[in-house]
C-alpha cells in the first residue's frame, strides 16, 4: 500500500470513528481485537512467559481510567534521561505539527523557558535518548498493555515536553480538561522526569469519566450534593470535540472535584491512562515539569508520531531490544530493525556481503545527512552554512545511485534544505 493510501485509510477510519460517541468505541474495538488475535498468534508470548507483575492494576485502569506506578523507572535512569534532554534544543509550544509551534526552529532550553509556556522535543530526539525506548518496551509494561487492549500493542506516538510556570493555562487540549480521540482503543503511558507536586503542574484525570455509565454516576453524585445546574451534556461530551473549552473545563472542576485524581510523585513515576477520560495537565505555578507520553493502540491512526522520513533506522535508536518479531511489530511505526541477518549461508556469502556493504554505506550516508540537517537548524555563520551545504551536495551525489527508500527520503529532505537556501 502506498503511503498516501495508508494516510487516506487512517483518516477515513478516523472520520467514521468520530461520527459516533467515544464511549461506544470499545465495542467496535472488541470486534477489531477478535479479528486481530488469530493474525497475531505468532507475536504473542506463551502464557508461562507473560510478566504479570503489573496485572493487579488492570481493574483500576478499567474502572477509574488511570493506574499509577510510583518509582516505576529507577530514579537514576529518570535523572539520566532528563539530563540528556536538558542538553538538547527543542521547539517552543507543543503539538504534532507546525500549527502548535510558536517558533519554527529548535532553540536551547533556556531560550524556550524565557519566552514560552511550553517546549517540546522531537520524536527522533527521544528515540536517541538512553534508557527511554527500552523502558517503554519493558516486558511488564507491554504484557500489561496487551491485557488492557486485548491484542499485541502498537507503540504509535512518543512525546516529551516541558511545562513552565505561567499565570494562565495554555491550550484547550493541554491545560484545560478535555478528552483524546486517537483510536478505537488506546492507552497513554505518562512518565515524570522531574519531581511533581502541586506547584509543578500535576496531571489530573476525572475517575470514571471514560464511560457513559461513569459519567452518569458523576453527574448523579453532583446533583446529590445540591448542584442541580449541571451544565454538561453527557452525550455531547463524548461526541463533539467543539464541546471542550474554558467553560467545559471550569464546569468539570466545579462539578467533579471529588473525582479528580491528582498525580504527584518523584521523577520516575509512571501512570497509564485511558485518555478518553476527561483529563488535563495543570499549569505549573512555581517549578517546571518534564513529562513523557507514549501511546499504545490497535494500529496506525491520525495521531501517529510525525517522523520526518518515516520510521528511523534502529542504528539511530538508543536501545538494546533484540529484533524479535514481537519487538519489530510493536515498534514498527517508530523504527525499523536491521533488514539483513548478520550471518548467512556460505553459498550466499559473496552476494550477501555485497548487499550488506552497500546497505552499511547507505546508513553511514543517512547518519551524515541527519547530522548535517541538525547542524543546519542551528547555524548562525554564513561560511559554516556554506560548508554544510557542500557536504550535503557530496552526500546527495552518493545517494543518487541508491535504490533505498530511506536514502530517497533523505535525498528529498536534503534537497528541500537546498531549495530553501539554508
């Protein structure tokens, strides 16, 4: 299937899904899962190898919409991830595309903090961050998610962003109460990389608000407390994204205050949520917050991570994951494992060696181009810019003889830089 057809199919399915209340999506997800299970039989683990250490939290996730695991990631690893990210440039604003960015270029953390309420790293930066991808593929987490989703999960989105102290909330889909609408069924994993207390903008979720019956119970509880002016239409809150806004958020806070789960904890705290539930990240009042999300669902959707050139090569990912069929499937939208085996039969050795050598050269050129691209983003001196363009032109010439789809993508990306005169 061509990329454009995959995109059109994803958007078509999204249009169908958004045409019905999100509280009804689960029964359609059941049908998808029933079809998926026999197709994924070769990816599932034998029952005696399943890591059930997190399974006690499944009822909490299903009933409340969130389950919290404090100190899920060792503190020293959480700090190592944070320190790595602190040294990287990032975008002002937040979101999956240019629309949400307040500036078009990556800038140092200190600059972003001075001038914006939020700052976001790129998915490529996150995949190159030590410990992170391996944590998001921890067998205990993946096995729990398989139980929650009903089938082998697809990791389709990874984000990390800073929220800085501000006077007013930012973004109707960030610091005001809202629902997410990614897939027929999905779970969002959040990971704190800073210590989070009431002054750091903790994540909040209204327990039970991910189901129709849960919302009916919440409204009934509010009325039992004398709040008869319930200004929330339950069906509209599941069916119409335009229903969300400042007024909706204020009503949720007033009516459902006792059901709000306030997630505080040290760096390394993980929580998994069904973010169809009403939720938000509070704006920090004093100290900044750095958080990661990873979203797992049934497959590609319209919120799949936006990578510049498609899934990256495993050589660009900081991971020790083995290239099993299960790992390849789970991470296929983010990165690809090496395509050629390291050992080959002697009869095919000469032919395969030639292909491996060529493939290795392509990867070397890809990394060279990536480095050049990153340097172009932060160049200030005209003479340095010219030298990088010369390097790009040399790499482009070398890539012209390659039939690698990834090489072609890098070629197109680099040509874009040259046409823009950077």
